[in-house]
C-alpha cells in the first residue's frame, strides 16, 4: 500500500472508482508499479491475485469492478493469473460504518475456489479498516490457501478509518 488515501491520491481513486476514468486507472497502475520498483521486490509472493469482488448488482450499477480491473492490470504486468471470488451477500456500503460494523457487515460474505494456489494475494483499490480483506482472507484460507497477503493502491491514514 504505497500511498495514503488523501489529497490528490483520493481524487485519483475517486475518478477511477466513481467516474470510471480509464486515465485515472492507468495512472494508478503506473504509480503502483513505479513504487514497487523503488522498493525493489514487491514484498509479497503470489501464485494468484484475487480482487475483492462486488455483488453482481453493484457491479452492474457501477459498470465495472475497480479492484478486478486493478488486479488484472497488475497480473498482466507481473505475470500472475487472476481468479475471482464470489460475493455471496449484497452488503450495505461500508463507507458509513465503523471498524466493528464493517467486520460484522462482511462476515461470511465471500466464497473462493482454489485449484492449487497456495500463495494468494488479495487486491483492492483502497484499504480502510482491513475488514473486507480479512473476510476475503478467511474465505481463501478455507479454500486451501496456505499464505494470504493483501495489497492495495492506497490506505486510509491511521486514525481516520
């Protein structure tokens, strides 16, 4: 998570996520990959990338899944396959919920089928409290993953989540 979700980074993510701006999305990918180069190795190993899924109705409403798009771009550049999890529950938006509310909201929300992947990397655009990633990580472990990591373009600054 090389960037803090504030200022211009927040504007960039909003352009991508809520306005479906391809320009914003490609800039996010370029910035993320450049940050990886500055750090040397990505800091994680993966057999597969798993984007945070949207519920089908939300994906249709938005027109795309920003985490899926971001994961597929990363997979292309890093030579990693992307597999999809399923969001079983149409949960209310996380934006107005606190830390515990987010955890409760996502309990049992995801399902994932892994053929043989041991190292799974969950991909999201922004991590706030980590509740979404934690719920999806539980699904990955239940599906047989031995190691789960989480990556995102940005993270909400501590204390503001």
